[in-house]
C-alpha cells in the first residue's frame, strides 16, 4: 500500500473504530469470558481433555486481545490527528490574523481622523481573514457592524461573502429594551441552527445559521461581529470561540478609533 493510500485508509479506519469503541469493548469482554469458559471446561477433567475447546478458547482470547490492541491504536491515531489539526489551525489563525494585528498596532500613532479610516481597513481585513479560516463553511458571510446613533442602529463597516452588503439594524422605537450596546453585550454570543427552515416561519434572511458576537470592552459596546450561512448547523463551537477572539481584537481597534 502506498503512503498516500495509508494516509487515507488509516484515519478512516481509526475513526470508525473510535465510533464503535463501546461495541468493541463489549465484544472484547465477551470473547475473554468465552475464552476462560472454554479453556476451563476443555481442560483436564477426569484424565481427559477436549483439545477443540481449549484451542477455541485460545483463539477467542487471541481475537479479544487483538480487538483491545486495535481499540487502543484507534484512540492513539485519533488523538494524534486532533493534535495535528489543532497545531495546523493555530498556524492558520496566526497567519490569517497577523495583518489585522499589524493594522491595529499602528493605530495609536495616527491622527483621530486617520484612526477612523484605519478602523474600516481593520474591519475589511477581518472579514477576509474569516473567509480564509472557515473555508469549509459553504456560503459564508462575515459582517462587522458599528454601533451608532446612541445605540439605536448597527451599520456595517465591512463585509465579505455571499450576497449584497447587509442593511443596517435599526432599533424599533416602541421596543421596551435596554440600549443596544448593553443588550448585545449580554446576550450576543449566540449560535443558532434553525432545523425547520424558512418554510415554517415564513421568513427569508438568506441564512439558517448564524453567530453573533458583541464587540465590546467591559460594558462599553462598539458593535457586533456576525457570521451566517444558508444551511443549518454550519458552525461549530470552535467557530464560535474564534469569533469571540476576533471580536476582542476588533474591540481594541474600536476603542482606539474612538479615543481622542
């Protein structure tokens, strides 16, 4: 078998064994029990021994041992794959977000007017970086919103992905709720997978899954970072954690842009 074939076969086999680990453990236990019983019953008894039972017991023991070894091998291979994937993801995050960090690092030396212009550059760079990091999400759209009009409106300052530029979110005057900055800071970290879809709710936002994370420092809200996709369950908890980290970077940029 070639190394390329092994690289495909071994992970698939290990993943299958890992998913069936409980079943493998049960079968292994049964085989060991059967082996003990066969060897015990087939052993010397009244000067006679049943060779077939002894051999069958030894075979059952050997199979059980091999299954146990296979289970441990599968666990090792899966752990190894997860470690490699985590290392590769860390490198990808570092490479993708380095331009963002460099743009933010240069903001303090700019004039207040130039810092506001740089903020839009940071937002656009963030949306592009998310596309690089989440290439497995079909139809991904990333939007950076800025909180304006005393917390009454969220207006996009950078987006990338499918569709046209999203419209601003306007707080309804009749709505009895806290200011948007506080509301989003407390409840914005949401991941929704709408399994039932547009048909039941008679809505069409163009997406069925989204992540919304507030861009805030302490209780000061600056905006919101959102990701959405047209299919349900497109995001993972890792994606959510990534968005929270990026939102923290954006909060630094917003705070710098608003400082005098």
